[in-house]
C-alpha cells in the first residue's frame, strides 16, 4: 500500500520504519530539511526493537509535502496536535478523493483538520480517523534511529465523517491490523489516553521535574497518589463517553498498570525498563502540557460541560496548569465552545459527526 507519513517526531520515524519493513511503499515528509538529511541521504531508518537493530529502507524522505501525498492511499499523521493546523493547511491542495488520513492519536484533530482543509478551499472527499494512542511506545535515539519498546495491540478508532467508517477502517487495518471501530470522531477523541495520563504526571511531579536534570515520570513519578488522581480523571472521561451514548470497551487506563487488556497490552514494566522516559521535561514547552493539557484536557473538560458531567479533576488540573502558565485554559482553542459545537443540540452534533460539514463544500 502507498502510505505517506507526515512529521518528524518519535512516532513518525517509528511508523516510517515499521510500515516500510512490513512491505508498504512509504514516503516520509518533514519540513525541516536539515533534520531530515540523515534519513534522506542514507535512504534508511535504523529500527531498534525486541528483534535487534537493522537499517530499514524508506521509499522516499522529502520536505515537499506534495511528493509525499501524491498517490498515497493512507496518510498517517503521528505528529502532536499542536502541529495539526499547519499540516492541514500544507496538505490541503494535494488531497484527493478517497484518501484516508489517520491521526494516532488525534485530540479531535480529525474534525479540526477536516475543517481546516475545507477552509483552504479543498473539496476532496477524504475520510479522517483518529485513535486513542500512538501505535508505538517509541523514542528516537539519533537523527535516523528510533527505538520501539512496545507496539499497540488494540487501537479503537473513530472516523469523521462517520459515513466513511467502513472504508476508512478497512484501509487503516491494512497497515495496522490492531485497529477496530469505536464509532464517530468524538468517540475516537474520547479514547485519547494522553490527556488522562500526562496532566496529573505534570502537575504532581512539577517540583522534581524542575529540580532534577532528568526525571522518569513513569517510574519514580507514578506513585499511589498520582495513580489515584489519574484513575479518577479517567472515570470522568468514561462518564462523558457514557453520557454521550458511547458504549464500551472504554479502555480504562487502570488496565495499563494492572493487566494486559489495555491498548498496548502489558506494557508499563517495559516502558519503565527501557529508560527512554528518564528525560528532561520543560513544564512550559513540553507536549504533555502544550498538547495533552492545553488542547486535550481542555477538550475533555468541554465535552464534559456539553454532556452535563461534573469533571472536577479535569477542571482542577486545568486551573493549576493555567496557574503556572499564566493563562486561562478552560476556554482554549480546542474546546466545544471554540469549535462552535457547544451551541448545538445532541442530534445536530450527531448529524455533523456522521455526515460532515457538507455546507462548507
């Protein structure tokens, strides 16, 4: 299958190497030519996992997005949500009917990017899909080297517009067999684990993160009090899903720590053992704050307001992070209010999620 990978982060390089090794024709786009040079010059990514180390050829590494998208059946965008608007504007002129764009995860980016592409004048009939986590627990170890600690075994995925669900899921499964449908894009967004696991880790580890040169939030930083807050925040997420009519499985985050039923299976011990997450985290710039808190948690809190669910933990964490960032986060850019969805009734929202914003065509 012809696949375009857009971005230059950990998940992007993991996807490019993994899907190339699986036999797909992969084109990797990254706008930073200097950062891409090692892959472009060698034509390979060095993949490290439980099978060892090897160089995996990649069909094309390019900073020209049109080259990556031309003829692609599947477009994978494992980049942070903070980059989605720019990527949407860049890709809009090059999208064509029938393509499927997969955001792992999305932070409701399937809806946001679709609207951004339409605003650029594109009328391409594209299916947008998002899931609850990256298909990989991965970290780059160099300019063209990526270490994959764990691969996801369950990827609940929502589609926008949902009328394209069957086509989109069938296409994505050709690359990621662990994908399974969970309904529309809002259901997919409410599977996102990042806004549940990372904001409590940032808030409750703020002092050691600022004091120590490197700190492992998943090892020393995950103590009982942190887990208790995370579990209660996740209960709020599940309550929102149920209030909006979405059924299980909800993939409670407790399964990530307690058993093998979560999206990565039994992965927490492997994550800690790898040592890849003992790192320097800047509380003001790291994506756990800029993506998972400012966008993701704010989105979850706004969905709770829409659904009439009390979400004290979500709103409290937003207030604390807003306190050290010095700005109000509860009415941020990726909320129901800012996206123009808060004024809809539930039936109007359901129709929008199924049919898409056809009036914008």
